[in-house]
C-alpha cells in the first residue's frame, strides 16, 4: 500500500518550522534597555521555539553618528543586569569589541565564523520591529543580512508591518526568509526614557529595577546633555 503524501507547508509557515532550535538575535543601542526589549525577545523565543536570544549592543551605530550615546561599557552593563534572571538570554560583545561602525551584515558573518553560543546548526533569527524592517533596504548589504539569517518581524506601535508585495519589491527571491510574529505593540521608547531620567522623573516600570538603579547610581543621563536628545 502506498504511503499517504503530505502537502508541502506554505513558505511562511515553513520558515517558522525551520526556525525551531535557532538562536535569536536582538541588536540595538540599548540606551537604556527597557521592558519592551525583554518582552519582545521572550515572546519571539517562545513562539518560534528558539534556543534563546542573544542581545548585541551596538558599538558605533551608523544611524547615530554625531548624536550623544552612552559609553559602550555602560550599555553592556545595563543589558547584563536586565537579562540576568532569564536563562534563555545571552549577551554578545561582538560589535562593542569590533572597531569601526557596527553593521549587522558584518556581525552576522563574524557570528557564523565564531559562534558565541553552542549549537548554532539551526542558524540565527534576527528580530526586527516593523519600523526597523521598513528601514532594512537602507542598511549596508541588506541582501547579505537575509542570506546570513532569517528575520522575525514584530509589531511596533505606530508602524504597519510591510506587506509581502513590499518584500518582493525590495528583496526578490528572499521573501521566504522573513516571518511575521504577532505580539503586543509596546510603545516604549529609549529616547523618552532618557528624557524622563534627565528631568529627574520616574522611570519605574519602564525599565527593570537593576537598570533603573544603574542609571541613577551612574547619573547616566544628565539634563545638560540629554533633554534635547
């Protein structure tokens, strides 16, 4: 008797199945890391059954040249304190320790050559907000980014996720490398948190307590520097 055949999964579903056991990547300035970062990372880790999520603080973000940014060691310390209680989270200093501007295409290549975690046989999934995904065509070597990882797009309050037609226009032949993950549309803004801190106002419940303490203890966002940034 012939065996029953199974219809192939749709491409959008297949990429989610393929992501099982991969490692997530959440990059950013993390100035400061806040609850939305943590909630998004945990949600994607859970939904896609990732091994975990690697937080990668940017060393020298190209989109923030000429703008104030907290020292890398302060941002690393805040991320370390923010993720300390989650065994599924890791931090990687690859961009902080690499000289020059931080480009994700370069970072992914380095992670492939020198993995910061065990068992990366399932590859990496880069977590991007809908806003960041819309800006991906302007990144350095965006096609290389999609070659070196899959992308999970999460909601961002005030931004509509790009349609499949948009993907076909900007990344023809790579549409199946992108998946869309439903989740809470959290409106946390690092710039708003910096401004509140610089004004001496409460940032409680916007950032983890350890991050709040670090900001206050180190006077990280003085009014003279941050109220206009």
